[in-house]
C-alpha cells in the first residue's frame, strides 16, 4: 500500500478533476463524431467532472495514481468502422490527456517567474503531478479490461458479454482495485509512462522536474 500523505491526497483530488473532465468529455465527443450520440445523450459530453466520476475509480486514483471514469454507453455497432471506430474514440481520449500533460509541462517555466517565492513551488508541484498522473491515467486506460475505458473492446465482442460486464461493474471495480494494490500494473506501465513524459518534456530541465 503506498504511503499517502495529506498533501499528496489533496493534490491528487485537485488533479483528478481536470483529468476525468477532459477524458470523459473527449470520449463522449469522439463517440458522437464517429456516429454514436449515446454518451452525449446521457449527459457525458460535458467538462463537469462529477458527470464522469466513478467512486471506485476515484479511490484507485487517489491511492495508486491510476483510475478510471464511470463507464460510457458506447455502442460499437453505431460507430463508423465498428471496432476501428471504437479504437479511434479510445485514442482520442488518450491524446486528450497527452495534450493536458503537455500543457502542464509547458507551463512549468512560466510558473517559476509568474508566482511568488512561496507560491511557485505549490503551483509547480500541482502541474508536475497533473502531467505525471494524466499520462498514467491515459496509459492504464488503454488496457482492454473493464472497468478501464478500453474494456469497451472486450465488451464489444458480444452483446451477451457486454450485458454481463455491465451488470458486474462494482465487482470488476473491486477486482481492479485489488490488482492495482499488487503494484504489478504500476511496475509494468512505469517505463511507458516515463518515455511519454520524456517525449512531452523535451527540455532537459523540464524532464528532470517531471521525473
């Protein structure tokens, strides 16, 4: 179990909100552009983070730095390209968090000069955490296991399987929490996370800060 301080917990709460807002909105927007208005009709095409909040996913994020949003009702049969359309939607969500991480990284040098001596470390720390955890959130949600976003790929194999998984969302969330608690996913995904952060932060000083 990670050693979570009060400061870490508060920072992750603040970071969680923009991450799930951007990710949930982008997935809904992309699904609509690809032909399935379902998520938008469900009120998910919004930047209100509460519309995308999943309680177990939030707990996973606060404790392990990786989590998930409330599942979206995406029907691959309605998407242009079917499964390929679903992959495009998932990639759009991934890229939206890469962009969020990039913006956070690019703001770091500005923060150092724009804020006071006492304020710069606080804002800078927030941006570093936002960049790192946005990348971690994006990468883990590429794993095709529910309740992660790419779990939609597994659910798309058959209507029966989709119904079965939808009926067991809480159980699947608890299983994912237990899996994250083993630290195995974090260790496996860490190299990919670091490479993405290095790619987004080409400036050597920025890379050193984000690592």
